[in-house]
C-alpha cells in the first residue's frame, strides 16, 4: 500500500515498516519495540528510538508516502462505503433507510447537486468615487 515510486526510490525498509505501523494505529512505543527492536526495559534506548520515529515523521518524503497510503485506502473504501449506504436506502426499516439517505446527502458537496459553486465570493464595494478621468 502506498506510493510505490516513493517506496522504491527513497524509502528504506524500516521506514516503510514505520509508516505501515503508524497507518495501522500503533503507538510510537509499540513501533520502537517491534520495528526498531528497542528494549522496552531500557528507558534510554526507548527514548532514542521514539525520537528516531518522530524525526522520521517530520521528513517530507515520509509524509508524502504516508499520505499516499491514506489516498490508496480512501480509493479502495469510499466506493464500498457508498455502496453500503445505497443498499441501506432500500432497507425495510424506515429509520435505517432515512439515516442512509441523510448520510449520503450530508456528504455530497452542494456543488454536485446544483450548479452553484460553494467557493464563490461576491465582493460589493460601495461609497467609492465614480470611475473616470480626473476633473481639471
């Protein structure tokens, strides 16, 4: 999972393992023990390995890889989630059908339902002098 070009060009094995562990919700301490083989009984070793993880997390290339993992996960799961909601709209239980319909409507941008652009900003300036050439 993740951006394979980044994986091949700039990520080491342990960095990929750290990214995947973070993506799975592991704590820095758990990652330090499992990936970086920190001794859980040695506070200095643990602190050193956790700092190494935090430093890695600040790396722009690591962040790009992590974001690519999120994008890939999103692509794989949004369709499934929407499909599940679509199934629930036709459910026999009216409360579940209503909930599914509301969930879908709340998550679809208004611009997809109407021709309005949600990001349009109208600025009205009043009280300014007339535009034209200066009087002599």
